[in-house]
C-alpha cells in the first residue's frame, strides 16, 4: 500500500508475500507458541484470530474493491473479528486496529462502536487508571506503548469522524 505509487514492482512483491503469509496462517490456524521453542517466555499470545482479521482487512484494503479477491478478504476479516472491548492495542491484541480498518472499509456502525468503546476506556472517566501526572497507565510493563497505541487509534478515529 505504502509503496504502490513509488515502486509498483516492489509493492506487488510485498502484496504477493502478504497473500502467501496469510494463506499459510489460514492453513495453520492457532497461536505460534507451541511450534516455536521458548516463544512463550517473551511473547505468549493467547489468540490468533485478531492477527488473521488484521491481515485479511489489510489485504482487502490493499487489493481494493475492484479486485475479485476483495470481498473474500473482507468477509474473512469480519468472520475472524471478535467483538468486545479489548484490553489494549498491542503486539498481541489487534482488535482496535481491525475494528478501525473494518469501519473504514465498510462504514458499518458495529465497527465504529467497537473503536468508540475501546477509546472510551482511555478517556477521563474510563476504566483505566492514571498516574498523578495524568498518564493513562494500563500496565507497568511498557505503559507508554499502550498509551501511544491508544492515542494512535484515537487519532485515526478522529480523522475519520469517530468522536469517542
């Protein structure tokens, strides 16, 4: 997506690779923890559907509505997506990004609500505690990454008419 206007050959190669990786994930559903030794010590994921939803939504965006595969990717992204208010936006939790991208692709209020509900938790009056200086503090391990990721989703939402 990023390179298509600058280097179409490179962009097409990346898209081809992304499709291959997505198909690999479809053929081998589940978390990678059991197949990569010691992965659980550093990145213990408990779900994989959000990554597949994220990949399918990005592939739909990348190929565009005129491509024959667009509706398939979009349908798969929707089927992998699990509604609810996610704990965070992080390496292990992609639902806020997926909800935003699905809203951008479809305009469906369900996905807008998912983004809105996620962001409400981060705003004053939400469930996430704050430090005495006002930093929204999700977790002691990498607290600024959670705040920065939520702020990024908030920026995307604001730019696209979601006023959480």
